[in-house]
C-alpha cells in the first residue's frame, strides 16, 4: 500500500558509512566524525524501523476492520438467503402437494376413461338395437292398424250386407 492515511512521505535514504579496516590509519577526528555518522545512521535506521512497524500496525488494523465488515456482511447475506429460502419453501411444498394430487387424479381417470369409452360403445350398440326395434315396432303397429282398419271395413261391409238382407226380409 502507498502512504498511510493519505500522507505521502518522500522515501528516506539511509546512508551508512563503512570504513574498511585498512583505512583506519587516519586522524582521530575522522574517527569521531565516522562514529557520529554511524550513530546518526543507526538512529535513522531505528526511526525507519519504528515507522515501518507503525505502518504495519496501521495496515493490520485496516485489514482487521475490513475483515470485521466482511464478516458482518457475510452474516447479513446468510440471513437474507435464509429468509429467501423460507419464502420460497411454502410455495414449493404447496406446488409439490398439488402435483401429487394431480398425478393421483390422473391415475384414477385412466380406468374411468377406459370404462367410459367401453360404456359409450355399449350405449351406441344398445341405442342402435333400440332404434331398430322401435322401427320394427312402428312398422308392425302400422301393419296392425291397417289390418284392424281393413277388418273393420270388411265387418262393416258384412254388417251392411246382413242389414240389407234383414231389411229385404221384411
């Protein structure tokens, strides 16, 4: 990450002077100067280490804060998912129940349908036989009416003849 808290700081350069043991033959003032600069470099190094530690702590705190928020959001999402499943569950159960009832009724309808087709066929056959017998009866009734009518005419004719014969006798 760049910068902590939005503050950009120029990178600190650490310069360490290291003296090679063969070059130690110089004056004592040079050594004091080198020792002071070593102390200065050491204090700069320590300050830089402390700054790095502070930065690490800041980053760690930010990460833990983010983790806390992520955990809260995860809990909220889990709760929302549970609520959605709870809402969908009653309709799913009802739909499943209705489908089972439809299947049961469908199984009951199959034999009834076969029976209905069979009975319709029987009905048509019986109706056809009934209609034939009705026609036959109508023909017979008509023939009977004709015969009765003819018989009555013949009887009336005979009666008239007999009546004439009886009248002729007197």
